[in-house]
C-alpha cells in the first residue's frame, strides 16, 4: 500500500471486529501493561521493603518510557507497517510485564518499566491510528468507544488476576507473570482481529502546526490532568491497604476503577455532543478532582468507592476529549500537535508519582500530594472553560 493511500471502508461486521481488535490491543498494553502495577504495588512494597519514594520512582520510569515512546512514534523516522509496529509493541509489552517476575534489582525494575512504558505508547499510537482511521472512513466512528474501552477492560482483568492470585497465596512475582500471560493472550486476539488488510502505511510528519492561544491553554490543562490523575492511579490501592477502615476493599477497588473506565469514553463522547467539548473536558476534570480529594479526605467505604468510580469514569474520557479537541484546534499536520499534548501529559505523569512518593515518605501520608493533584485538576478545568463558548471545529 502506498504511503499516501487511504484505507478502504469496511462492511458488515468488519468495523466492529476491528474495534474489538483495538480493544484487545489497549487492554494488553495499557490496561495491563501500564496499570497492573497499581494493584501489585502494595505487595511489592511490603515484601521488598520498598519506600514510597522508590515506588513512585518506579512508576515515573514507566511514564518516562511512555513519553519517549509517544514522541518517537510521532516522528518522521517511524515508517512502515502500522500493524507491524503495533504487534511488535504488544509483544514487547507482554514480555516486559512478565519479566518483572524474574528480576529483583532496582535497576532491572526501572529498565523493564521504562521499556514497558515505551511499548504501551507505541501500541496506543499505532492501534489508534490504524483502528480509528478505518472506522472513520467506514462511517462507524462511534465504535471508537469499543476501542478505548480496552483500557478499562484490561484494568478490570488485572484486578481480578491480582486479587485471585492473592487469595490463593500467590505473591507479586506470580502476579506479574500472570499479567504478562494475560497480555500475551490479548495480543494474540488483537493479531487475529486486526487483519493485515486493515493497515495503512505510516506517513511522514508534515509541517509544524502553529499553536493558538486556546491550544496553548489546552496543552497546559492536559499536562495538569496528567499530574492530577496519576497520583491516585498509582497509589489508590496502597492508600486503601494502609487504612484499617477500608482495607477490606483492597481486592475490589481496582476492579471498580476498571469497570468504570470501560464505558467512560462513550459517556464523555456523548457529553461532547450535548454540552460541547470544552465544558465536557472541564466537567470531567472537576469530577475527577472530587474523587482524588475523597481518596484521602473520606477514608470510608463511600469515599473510596467514589474515588475509584470518579477515577475510572473520567481519566480515559479526559484523555480522549483532550486529543480530539487538540486535533480540532490544530492547524496543519495534527501529529505534531498530538505530540505536544503527549509531552505535556507525559511530564505530568512523570512528576506525579515521584513527587507523591517523596512527600508521603516525608509526611507519613498521601494527603498533601493528593490534595495538590486535586488542585491541579481544578486548574485544568478552569483553563478549559474559557473556550466553552467558542467554536470547537
């Protein structure tokens, strides 16, 4: 297929099967590959004597890899088969996830999580480019919610795996290995559902897009969102385990996050149509801020469940809204605009866990870092609001 060839429309069940393939890919590389760390983290900290600062640094290594991978994937140096890049990234994600079971040194942990983050970014970029392009030309753009629902499905599956193995006495090594196997199985499903004739070629990046004022505000808001969501996304299970009042919810809390995330993109896409993308983005950030605050201010079952539902129900929705909005605001080739968004988001993710871990070690709790995260989300919401009355196309 030529580099500038357009994909042909799919008919019949083809669009749905392709979206399901994207769902499997995101479940493997993001839902499991990126986020299985959260429910495994408390056991690793206990067994290895890992400080909260070290745990945060390990999470930041994964997000640094994600940032590097997302930016590299948007450059003119990456060309060729989108499906090939996707399957290679999925294989790398499964391998680095399972390999966590067989190492013990901090350097090895950091290297594997960095490589896993890079793989998850490549998988997200190439799965989305391949699947979403084909869905649009097929007139089935609504199936994008199925594609992005894979993140929530992967989180829910990882929660079930980790809690099930913990119930039968499995430790963190068995949990990482199970995550790697589950990721490999989802990779196989993606390779079957995303057929070779679905792909296009990766075009070279075009001229640099010019950033307007609204786009600059959106980039800043997106970076604040990256910082604001990731502290709770990394440490929620550890927060629950540390509190006697809610410790019994530990096996369920990450499952609730995943189940809430699965339909969230469809919900926020609907909100975009009803109230506009700026208001939808601001509302989602405000709702997430309430949950982040509840995770440390309301340490009772309702507060923890509110935190889990608000996190799962918003973070993928905000991610999708932010990228769609940036694409609407960009001038010229949107790939560089999306790379700028990814960079801001990635920086927020990198800073968040390390900041939270170090401050928690110093103060004895996640109260201050979580409140800082909630404040960042409120500022992100406010930055989005001035554009609510402006055209979004």
